[in-house]
């Protein structure tokens, strides 16, 4: 077994780390306070190739592997998860489905400027009545004269309303199957399509410098050629999209957990009580040791899931495991970081207070912890459990 990163993987991690620590981290508090989308940071990340890191070079991406993408995303999120989620939602949710299922024409038209980072692309699945139960999609698309006519709405869609957003891939109900279940189809909807509008950004607890909005479709018409992949394959497509997205949200969580540890360690060394630094107390040392252990484990889980995907092997169970464990590790790390900071950690002047606000969403977005535990349990209980175990142990 070889735990070494390749030169290429190390290069992406270091590039992201250097940029994040020098250009993002010093501005994270202000961006959060002002709830400002950092266009200049995204432009620079695009120039560095980070906004298309794992997308194909043929369509303007950087052609990096999935491990490199997750290493870079961890570093960006360590500096600011608002920027991390902007990168993650753009690559994993916006661009990856077009890259995986799009026709060459669709990739030329929609992916090219997104993979370079010049444009952002969004993925619209969630609705008022379709959250965890995404199969309950109520947005309807009907084929009329060679065009999809779309009516309905979406909720909380990341990157959907920035000045550089070029469009959204929305999941819509396009019919009913023989078994009474909805037929779902992914449809590409460019930003300026008549009948497609976006609401105001939400007032959020975390990720405040990222963009999430409600989307509205009122007799919004796009050509039938904007069907992404086969008609009726939308459900399978978004399940696959979310599998990869979960690894990335886990990487984002590891980044945030590491930021909590960084702040906790620095404070523990600096803060003096009873005539000594609080790092000298075993109670504080054990907190730091537990944080470091869990972060190490979560990072290994992310890298293993990412490696499996790069190898073309099944990785869904590992993705869910990494997502649950990393997001819960980050939550515990944020909690302990505030504890080590004491009252100062409850003040908005400290970074750990911001981390504490930001951490919760990781257990909700791209599949809640509850649903991911169900996915893991189902996978363990399925006929292929033996195969899954072999995968887990022997690789
Ligand atoms: C900031 C932000 C950004 C987002 N970005 C996007 C985006 O870009 N694109 C997009 O499509 N969506 C996006 N989402 C939506 C996100 O994916 C959903 O919030 C998430 O899937 C959960 O859905 P819900 O919030 O409606 O929770 P609900 O489905 O209402 O769940 C509420 C609770 O019930 C539990 N629950 C539900 N069903 C079950 C069950 N069967 N068994 C056990 N427990 C269950 C859940 O685990 C949860 O604890 C975003 C959300 C936020 C807040």
C-alpha cells in the first residue's frame, strides 16, 4: 500500500494551500460579515485552474484527478468554506453532470466557459416539497413543438444568481412510469431564457459569502436538445452526481475541521491561566489529540473514496461514510475549538465563532447524515455486502 501523493496531487494541494492562506483566509471574516460574493477570488482561482480542476482539458478544464480536486478543495475550505462551497457546487454539481452526460455540442456550448471558471453553473434539484425525498419533484417539463416547457420552482440553489452564472441544470418531472413513479429528466436551462427568474439571496447562518437563491420557471422554454443525457434518467444521474458530491463535501468538512484545529492549537499555546499556557493542561491536550486523530481519519476516508473513484471502482458507500464522518468530525472540532477559546470563542471577533456557525450545514447539504446512514446500512445489508466488505478491507 502506498500512501504517498503523486507529484501532481501534491502540486495541486500546495497551490491551493498557498493561494488560500495568503489570499482567502485574511478576507474570510469580512466576506462573511458583508455577505459579499468574492468575484476577484473566484477569478484568480479560475486563472490558477482551480475552478475546473477535475474537468476535462478538452473542454477547458485542468484535467486533474479526483484526489487532486479533493485535496485542493480541503485547502480552500480550510481558509473559507464559503469559497469552498462555491468551488464544490460549481465543479461537482454544476459542471460534472454536463461533463459526464452531455453531448459534444452541449459541452462545447455550456461546459467550455464553465470549466475555465469564466462562468459558473448550478444544479437545481431541491424544491419546497422535494428535499431529502428528491423523487417528489413537482417542477414539470412538457414537450411541445420540439421544446421543453418548464413550470415550477427550485430552492437554495448554490451559484444560481451570481453575475457570472451562465445557467442551471434542473431536474423536472417529464411523465409518469408504468409503476406510478415520476419520470425525472435533467434539463439544461441557460440563465437568460425567458420565463426563468431568480429570487433574492437567502440570509444564512453560514456560507454567507456564497450565493444561494430560489429559482422560478414560468412557461420557460428550451429546445429539446437541452435534455441532459437520456430522457427519464434524471434520478440515476443525480444519485451519481451526489455520490461524488458527497466526497467533496467531506473534503470541505475536513478543511473546516483543520481550520478549527489550527485556531485551537494556536490559542492553547498562547493563552495563559494559572501562570502557564493552557496547552499545559491535560484536559486541553486531550481535546487537541482527539481533534487531530479524527481529522486524520476523516481525511483518509475522503482520500480513499476519491481514490476508488479515480480507479473506476464503486465508491458510493465510502462516499457516504466519508461525508457523515467528516461532517460530524468538523462539528465536534468546531465545538472543541470554541471551548478551548473560552469566552473569546463566543465573540464574532474570533474565527472559531464563525466556524461554529458555518459547520452545521455540512451535515445537511448533499444528503443529510440520516439519509447517508441509510445508504451505508442499505449497502451493508444488500446482497453485495460481502463484495462491499472486500472493497473496504482489501483495498
Ligand atoms: C446553503 C444550502 C445550499 C444548498 N445548495 C443546493 C444546490 O445547489 N442544489 C440543490 O438541489 N439543493 C441544494 N440545497 C438543498 C439541500 O441539498 C437540502 O437541504 C438537503 O438535501 C435536505 O433537504 P431538506 O433541507 O429539505 O430537509 P428535509 O428533507 O426536510 O429533512 C428534514 C429532516 O428529516 C430527515 N429525514 C427526511 N427523510 C428522512 C428519512 N426517510 N429517514 C430519516 N430521516 C429523514 C432529514 O435527514 C432531516 O434531518 C442546499 C441547501 C442549503 C441549506
